[in-house]
């Protein structure tokens, strides 16, 4: 996405081009819903609906299995912020659902520790 | 609730943040234990910044993006752990809120040749009351220091573990994560078994 910007050039707001990734979001820089963390798992609610295209279709396809916002970002090739907006739209449209974060109980921490130890 | 939320009820994803100075071995650390090759993406400041990037004295919405790498470990069929490396320079600390929200805890990797590089991370996690430890990455070509001396140089609290690690070695990385999780657990137990929101 930013490959055409020389990595050593300082960002100059006067010369830096419009953020092209946000063209995918119709220029919006805020998601339609808050609370999507980078590790939040997204899962499709249905088979891929007819009529959705491009990035939305890619996301709906990826999320046939639970996939995190960060993984969606990496797979679709858009920054995290753009992925959040696209995912939030799909949640609003009922195409995918976001797994709500659970409660970090002592038993869950113990379970995580034990599983890591077993790796 | 969504139509098929029942099947999702037990699915949990958690994250640990891997921090430290530029080139300290964060990607190596993540790669040593991730079940997939570390993934790369970009985080853009537009969705995290409120114009706080004072160093360059420019308004908030500019097209600064930073590289972010991460790994994944499926701990069991319904529990997934993600490891996220923070961008390597403290000028991006404004982004961390967005990356760190809800984290179980943080590993700060330290290179004894550049101890001061990890100060911004220590300050950040102390200020935000996020459990963390300092893992001294054992590079081959740098002098070894006594962990007590390093602790003293860092000025961290007694309850913050300072341990050795080899970011290339899966077992070593695993030990670091277990140590962090023990610390997270101790804090949770000290909180009188109160449940904390993720």
C-alpha cells in the first residue's frame, strides 16, 4: 500500500498523497461500530451472500472460519484501520459477526498458562 | 445476538504484546513460537491518533502507517493466542493504545547494548498498569550482565520479572510467556479473585 513512498522520506502532509486505502471505505476513517480489537475474531454468519464483491467478498470468504481483524488486514492487504471499517460494515449488514471478548477470569488465565506450557 | 452465536460462545482470543526497541528481536521472538510464519500488516494513525503525534507538529489525519507483525497460536480448539509486536520506535507509542487494549500482558525485549531503548515501553506499561516482564535477549556478540544489575539499571518494581531469553529458541520463548502468565495470574489472584474485563 505504501510501497510507492520512499521509506526514508519524511512524511510531508503537503506532498503525501491522499490515503488511497481509505478509498475502499468511501473516505470514512471511523468504523460503523466500535470495539473491534486487532485480535477480535470475526466469523461469517452465512455462506457468502450473492452480490457482495471485492474486499467484502474476500472478508466473508476468510471468515467462513473465525479470523481475527489483524489477519483480515494482512490477508486483504489493507491497514488495520481500513480492515476495521470494512468488517464493521459487514457486521452491520449481518454478513459476519464479531466474537465478543470474554471475561478474563482466573480460570481462563490458568488455562492459557497450562496450554502454553504444554506447547 | 446473532443467529449462530451459540457456536461461538466458547471461542476466545487473547493477545500478548511483544515490545522493546527497534531490532531487538521481536519478530524473531514471535516467529519462534507462532504456528504460522509471522504475518505483516500496517496500522495507520488515522484511526488511533487525535493529533497527538507532537514530534512532527502536524495535524492528526496524515497518512503515516507503521508496520506491525504478529503470530498466532491455537492453544486448543476454542482458545487462540495472538502475539503482536509493537512498532519499533517510541515515536509510535501513540498507536499502542489501539494495539494494547485488552492485552493479557506484555513482554519487553531488551538488548543489553541498548538498554535505554526499552525505557519508553517500560514507562508505557507501568503508566497503563499492564502486567509485563523484561526478557533480556541473549545476542551472541554482546557482553552478559548480571540480571540484578540490569534490574537496577531499569529501576523496575520488585514484582516485575527480569529474565534471560533466547528469542530464536522456541523453548526459551515459551518459558518467557509462561513466566508472564504466572505474573498475570498472581495479579489476578491478588485482586481477590475479582474478574477483570478483557
